[in-house]
C-alpha cells in the first residue's frame, strides 16, 4: 500500500518535506566539516554543499554570473564568495547579496544513517 503522506525529516538538517523518491545521496556526512564546502554531483547535477552552524545547505554549484565553480570560492559565515569575481550569495536562500532578484537554486538536504542527501525536486 502506498502512502500519500510526506515523510517527516530530521530537524536542523536544512531539510524540508518533499517526495521521498526524489532524495539522492551526495556524500558521507563525516566528509563535510563545519565551516567547509564540498562539491557534489548527484545524478550529474553540480551541487555545492556547505555546513554552517551544524546545518547542511545545498545550492547550485555554478555562479549565475559566468558559471564559475563555487566550491573553489570562500565560505564566510552564511555567505559564499565566488572565486572569479567575488559575487556573494547567501547559502540559506541562494540570493545574490547585491541584487536579490538573482540567485542560485537551493536544494533541500537531509541526513540519514551518516549520509547526506539532496532533493533535486
């Protein structure tokens, strides 16, 4: 029997409730240290993961300006700084700080059995 109820996800993981079938493994939780970023390519999608304040966030891995790889940039608190032209994005919302109408795609995350998953929706 198939349930239509959405799964409840762990608090503090940056996760929201989405269809269970859309979760894709990205990397082991232990490989993403606090205050660090890591690239991932679930199903071939370029995703940047970052852990800030114990919460894991995931956004598209390319800058919206010139597609520079964001994992080569810097993480300053909740701000990702692009390595090419210093564009700054909020990791929580994906928004470009100088023009909020621009931004990165944000992906929900969840932690399960020591593994990090993203929902590509």
